[in-house]
């Protein structure tokens, strides 16, 4: 069982490393400019923290 757990831990570490590499590739090197446009269109990158805080303050 210990060998199986070691293999799972190694696979998880390798997947995490590939995830970080893929994120750096997509965001820093601008691999897909359409992806950036889509996120801006959807409003994901906007800083809407003040609107959220104002809605919480109204409920009080």
C-alpha cells in the first residue's frame, strides 16, 4: 500500500508542475489572445469588490 501511495503522490506532484507550467504559458506568453478577450468580455477580470461590499452593507 505504501508503494501505491508513493506513486499517487508522485503523480499529483507531476500534475501540479504541469499545471503551473501551463498557466504560465497561457497567461505570460499570451498563447491564446482570444482567451484573454473572452475573460474580459465575461467580466471575470474586473474589480467589482466595491459593488459586492456595498450589497453586503445594504443587508445589514
